[in-house]
């Protein structure tokens, strides 16, 4: 029986998995790499994401809440 390993316990993640965790596209993943926010590597010809870089990126993001933001309708008025 194959045991499922939580994504955070894997050293590397396929691009589609990492993109899904962030809720962005594959091209969005490449933008983050070009900005220096994530680290990709090649394994057997496949491009994968270093899980540590994904965790570091998530921890570096500031929390955001729409509370206190101007109402979109009020801005248009």
C-alpha cells in the first residue's frame, strides 16, 4: 500500500502541484522564478520546484485583509 506524503514533506514538487498550492498558473510560477522568489531545478529532464523555496516564499508574504480598504463602489462614484 502506497502511503501519501504531505507536500511539505517532499523535497521537490512538480510545477503543477506548486502552482495549484499558490492558486496561480505555470506561467505565474516562471514569473516568480525570474523575480527570484522561487527556485526551480531539473530532475530527469523535468522542471520541479524546491519545496523549501515555496515555503520560504509563503512565509515572506505579508498578511492582507480587505478590512479598511476603500469600497470599490465608493471609488467609482
